[in-house]
C-alpha cells in the first residue's frame, strides 16, 4: 500500500493557496475562513504522522519519485522522530498565527492568506525533504512569502527589515548551493551518476580540507537562519517590523530550520568538520545566550526584548546539539519545540497589547494585572515556561541541554571547555529570569500610571482560542515529556551513532571515496569485538 | 525539397518577411501585422522543435552545410530566437499601438533580424558568420533607431552602430588573420589545422583575441558592454526585449561554434594554454560589474540592461567550464539562454504592461504602488524578476543551478568562479527585489503622474506564454534539458 500522507501534506497548502488566489477580492470573510480551515485540515492530516511506529530509527512515509532524471534530482520525502515534531509544530502554529493575524491585518486579506499558505508549504517541504535539491527549493521558497509578509504588512521600517532579512538569508543559501553542487560533483566522479539523494550522498567521504570549506558554507547558511551570534543582526529588525503572525512563524518555525539543517544535512555529510568545529559553534551559541540575554534586558520595546530572548534561547539549542550526546541532542530538539511554543506565544501576547494600545514600549504600561487579569495569567504562564520553571516545558529542555553539555566528551583540546561553557550557559538561565521578570514587573505590577490603560479590554475569544493550545502544550511537555522524547530518542541515538561511525571513517579519509554505512558498521563490529576486553567504545579509532 | 527541410525555419521566415512587406504596402494601418509576424515566428519555432524532438534531421546538401550547419544546435537556437522574436513581436503589437507609432516595417525588420540571428547561430564558416552578423546587426541598428523622434533612441542607435561597426571590423580582421594562419575559412578545416598544431601560433592567438572581442561585443560582456545601457534604454521596449534575447542568443551561439567548435581541442581550450582563462576572467568581471552597476540605477529599463550584462557573465561561466565539463557545460549554456529568454521577456513585457499612452513606465518611481492598485498586472513582473534572480521554482533558478553546477564539476579555479558568481547574484537580489518593493511596498509621491497599466490582448498573451514557460521550465525542466543536451552533443561529442 502506498501512503502518500506527506504529498498530501504538501499538496493541501499548495492547492489552497491557488484557491485563495482565485477567490474574489470582496469575499474577505470567506477567504479568512477558508485559509484557516485548510490549515486546520492540514493539522489533522499531520497528526496521523504521530501514530506511526518510531521505536526504530529510520524514515517513515517515504515517497520517492524521479523529478529530473538526468541530474539525479528526485522528489524524496520522509519523516523520522526528529522531523516529526517539527512538522507538527509547523502545522499547529501556522493556523494559530494566521488566526491571530486577523486581529490586526485588515488590508489585502487575500494576498496575506496566500503568502501564509505558501510559507507553510515551504516550511513543511524543507522539513520533510530527503533530497538536497528538493530541500534547497523549499528552503528558498520560504524566503519570498516571508519577505512579502514583513515588507507589505509590517511596521514603519518594514522595507529595510524585509530586504535585510532576504539578503542575509540569500547570501548564506547561495554559498550552500555551491557546496551542494560540489558534493554532488564529487559523488558523480566516483559513482558515475548524479544524485541529490541524502542517503546516497552520505556514503561519500571527502578529505579534510574540502570538508571544512563545505561545512563552513552549510554552517553559514544555517547559522544565519538560527541565528547564531554574530549573524543575528537581521533578527531584531525583522521581528520588530513583522506583523504579529509573521513574527510568530518566524520565531516558532523558521529559526528551527537552521538547527534542523545542521542535524539533517551539515553534520551527517561532513562529520569531521562538524566534530572539530562543533564546539566552536557551541561556544558561539554560549556567547549568543549571554549576549542575547543582556541585550534583551536593556530593551524598552517589548517585541525587541522577545526577539533578543530568541537569540539567547537558540544559543542553548546550539550548545545542546553540538554536545553530541543523547541528552544534549534530544534536549536541543525538544527545546526547539519549546521555543516554538513559548516564543510563539510571547509574540502573540505582544500582539495583543499592541493591537489595543499601538505601542510596545514598556514605559507605556504598568498595572495591567488589575485591568486585564486573564491576559496577565496567560503572560505569566508563558514567561515561566520561557525562563524554564520546573513543571513547564522550558525546564525539561534546558535541563537536558545543560546536562548534555556538562557530560559532553567532544573536545577542542582542553578538557574543561564544556564545563566552562555549561557554567556560562547556566548564568544565561538566571539572566532569562531577570529580563523576563523585569518586563513582567514593568507591565503588570504596580499602579496604572497611564490613564489610557485603565479601560483596556481583556483577551477576546480569538486570542484565547489561539493561546490555549499553546498553554496546554506548555504543561504537557513540562509534566510528561516522555510522550515526545520516546518518539525522538531512537532517531537521536542512531543520529549520534551514525555520526560517530562516519566521523572515524572520515578521519582516515585521504582520498574521496564512497563507503556504505552498513559496511562501516560491519567493519566496526569486528573491531569492537576484538577491542571489547580492554577498552570502552570510546577509542575504536585506529 | 526534403534536402532543405533542415533549413525550413529560415526559409519560412524569409517567405514570411517578404509576404509581410507586400501585405503592408497594400493594406491599411490597422492590419494585424503583429499577429501574422508572431504566428510565423512561432511556426518557425514549432518546425524546429518538431525536428529536434523527432531526432531525425534530413541531411542537407554539402553546398549548404559548408556554410550553414544543419544540426541540433542550430535547431535549438532557431527555437530560442524564434520564440524570443515572436514574443517581442507580440509585445510590440501592444506597445507600438498604445504609444502611437505602429508601422509595418517594424515587423519586417524584426523578422529579418531574427533571420540574420538564425543564420549567425548556424554559421560554420567565417564568411557566413560575417554575413549573418551583418544581416542581424543592420536590422538591430534600424530597430533601435525606430523611434526616430526620440533623441535617446537616436543616440543609442548611433552609439550602437558606431561601436558595432568597429566590432564587426575587428571580427573581420580576426577572420582574415585566421585564414592567413590556417588557410581555411570553414571552422571544421580550421579546427583540423589548429588541433594538428600546424597553424602559426602568433597569428592564431591574435586572430582568436580579435574574434573573441568582436563576439563579446554582441554578447554584451565587459569590457565590450559600453553600448548596452544606452542602446537598451533608448530603444523602444519591445526592441530592447528582442535585443536582449534574440541578438544575444545568436552571439552566444557563434561564440560556442568558434570557441568550442573551431578551437575545441584540448590545447586551445586548456586552462593554462588556451582561451579558457580569458573567458573566465571576462565572466568574473562581467558578473561583478553588471550586478554592481545595476544596483545604482533609478530606471528599471536601465537596470534590466545592466542585469542583461550580468546574465552574459553567467553564460560565460558556463562557457569557461567547457574545458573540463565538456558537453555538460555547453548544454548548461544552452539551457541558460533559453531560460533567460523567457524570463527576460516576462520582465520587459511586464514593464511594458505597466505603462500606457502618455505615461510609459520606466523608472522605479513609476512602479510605486502599482502592485497595490493592479495586482494582476504586477503578478507577472514578480515572477519575472524572481526568475532573473534565480529563485525556485522558476526557469531562472534551474538555469543558474545548471551553469554553476557545470562550473563546480569543472573543478579547480572554476569553483571559485562559481562562488564569485553566486555572491554577485546575491547582489542582484537587491535590485530585483527593489522592483517588488516599489510595486507593493511604496506609494507614489503626491504630485507625480501615475502610470496606468495598458489594456492589450497582445501583451497579455505574450506575458501568459512567457510566464507559463518560466514556470514550466522551473518545475518540469526535463524535456528542455534533453533538448539542450542533444544540441550540445551535436557540437561536442
């Protein structure tokens, strides 16, 4: 039986976008309802993916159709325990962000819905693509709708922010394209045919120098997207100028694509380079944690504060990922979901007061707890999740990451570096509490200073409906993360072990060659049974 | 008769051109010459396409093939040039009538220029190269000067004519030297002598330099690009469209035939011994200069002129990769030309659509807010610039992917050329996006006259066709890739 769930998952937003384009301009309400409806259907279809069995590593729902035969380009999609949750995150947050947008977007409804559906298509495509060309196509496809969302419906300096966003991402991804072409050309020289299939390409082992260059090209593209310090400068601009819905999607999903790119493509393809440079990237992640936290602390614009807190949180994820052990990587993936939920919700909440007061300055508020009690409650819950209070999702993710990084054994020469990085990252948790609670203090507690604030209406139905699922998830992940981790762990374990095997093979590589992973495993088994008596698996390397 | 089947697209155009001249002399102003012209050009493209897809080309008599190749490469360029010219004729049908200077000779000129371009693309003898080049160029000079009341058009035409004459003279001089060095005027004969190492080296190199200079002028590569911005800006927009696709394609074709055909032996092509470094350097300079200069423009038409220089640079990247990547690189050049043709027609056509009588859209300011007022008219423009920028899923993306892929598989310094190329095209993002910024994110100044889109069935049809192929070549490119590959293998085995 052929299951084409993933194709349907991509087809629904694509077809709906076309339908939206054809609807008459005057049918505004119908357009809104249709777009939301399509996204909800999409979400329901995507939940079917959770039901599959992920107890063993590997891709599910794989579809493979040749696209351009002479170049070996194919339409190959699949999900594993890692991309599963990112797909669900996308399908969940897209309707929420769109629904929340209808509070503030009053012009060009049709184009907005069209851009949003196209954006969802691009994001989902990038998460499920198993062919590098296909991935690149979706990766670039996301760029245009996001550019339009910021540039057309954004704030005062929207054009500057939109162009900056586009150019930053474009430079990175074009260099990645050259790197992809190099990998494919090297593969072709050895195998005699072109392919962009990730699984086939990961049998390719390249010598150190090209690996470092290629990894750098990939890493640049992904680091800009994450964004990793010092490539983060587009983020505050983009967030501040983007409309609420755009900010939510940007923070919740687009940034995750950077990390996902590392996990799915950069690290498996270039193991030696990522093993060596990984700690450096983790170190930059730590710089980002502290820098982002400090920068967030001094912001007077609430949206900018949340934007900088994103830089800080994404630093944690990088740290966990490059720790390269089960806790670190699983924690990083879980934290991607958590960050999507909590920061997405924070941007929604910022949008709520912005819609009412047309200001996001901390100084313009104060004492809102008396005026808007429900809003205060929601904001507090999300704040606590964002600073990682036990019982909320943020705690689980950050704890796992810190534990992973503390016990990490990948080395850059001095043994205590991970200890130091973990220590510094931990201070980031404290800073997070400082800047978030500082903001809460300024907005909610104290007296109502500004008379305009006295009669602000509390959350309306739309806002509650869009926030509620996120609040539920905050506690679900916080109290019972096993549901999520169980699906993820087999994929993570095999990611780490495959990576390690490739790393040792890569270390010995002088001439480019093709070696299948299964063959390496067999070879390794022989070595390991010999070495078992005297050493642990650590120094399998010869 | 069947012996001439391989040349049928050319013969058809001659007949159509003569017929239109006659019809024009005896009919009134309102005759639908644009339609007839476009239809005959499309039939020409269809004939060539049928032969290319069928894979069997009737062998032509020796007396023809000595001068004009009857091969897949020629057919491929027939299609590109006919499609480019046909779409330009459709655009002209809307544009000239809207702005009130439609006359029959315009269409005759377009047909004969296209014919010259096709002859040039098939030329395999130095004599027929020169003949084709002059047939094409004379038509092009006249087309640029067609709007004779406009000072800019005349200025552009004079510049183009003077510089073009020098370029032709240099090319002719080069041909003479080459004949002196090898004793042959046919490219196959030249190849034999050169490959055997029997040609006089100094003379051959001098001749090659002159040939490259003369042809690079027509391609619009830096440093032979000076005429491009003025001629492109001065000419009526449909003419600019045709120049940037048809004329450029023919020049690339003959560049391929000379460099890869006549000088295609390993030594003449070699990275350290042949023409490759020259083309490589020219590619780099052209890409960088074209993109940087386009940044500074305030006129969209001029920006597209500089962007056409930049695209010549990408084409040269593919050409420079031939020494290692062989027919893969040649077919990447061919595919790029085809993709660029439809994308550029889409961009220029959208610019035409944006203006109407009395207020032609030329500068960015003219576009301000037009996308908000007329979203359907702005939509093809967005697709067009995204394709020129190389965003998926458009033809331009596949084209760029293909030439850079050829460069990377050539290896060595070509990889760095590809890196420079992608960085240059990232610069391109800025000015292409500026079009979208003005269309959708700006409002016109208070006292500025607003450009109103024209209503023309011709322009609409041209845009729909171009847009369809831009998307088709980006989403399901296989068929066109196969065509390009078979055309490439007829040049280089």
